[in-house]
C-alpha cells in the first residue's frame, strides 16, 4: 500500500480595506470658500460687460451712445430694464438690441432673456460745455498714451 500524503493547505488571507488617512485641511462649511474679498460684485461684472457691448455696438451713434454710457440699466430676473429719453433713442437701440444681448450672453450670463426699453421724456440731460483743457483732460482719461504723443510732437494747450 502506498503512503498517501495529505495535501498541504496553506493558510491565505484576503486583502482587507484600510481607510486612507486624508491629511488635507477640512473645510467645515462653504463660508470659507465664498468669503473672498477680492471677488468682484456681480453688478460690477454686469456693468463692465454692458459698457463693452455699448462701445462695440453704439459708438458710431452719438445720440444713443452717450445716453447709454450715462445711465446704468437695471437687471431683474434676467431681463435688463433700460430707460431712455425719447422714442428715437428707443428705436435706435431696438435695432441693435439683439447684438447687445448676444454680447452679454457670450461674455456675462447666457440666461439674459431680453432688454426692455422704457421712455422717460422727463429724464435730465447733462449738457457740458468743455474748454480746451477739459477736453484734453477727458482725452487723457480715455487714452493714457496721449500725453507721450503730445510730448513727441511738442504740442501744448494755450491759456
């Protein structure tokens, strides 16, 4: 009779899940994330893109351009409410309203639905009469490189 050897059974262990310790700091609530002081206000962002859209679409129409630059619109429920001085301005803005909405959708918020144009003929018109110095100062504010240009050409404003 042959010697029968029993098979050798090795004891094996199955892998055990070990929780990984996360050493990163924990944020308890969202107040630490949202409480940044350098984040610009939504209204400021809207007005920045509004002014860009005005510059792109209405700069060659001074009767509308200066009114749009002077008066800031209100935005409520993704509708922009704009008040103008007369029907002519309303019509001129209405012609390019879609271009302005497209600019705001692409650069500010895609949910912008419409621009409502209201006419208030009692709005005050700010009329300014500028002398040469005031005109030059205004031009300097709009284009900072004007001073170096004037210096190169030896230009001065007479008093």
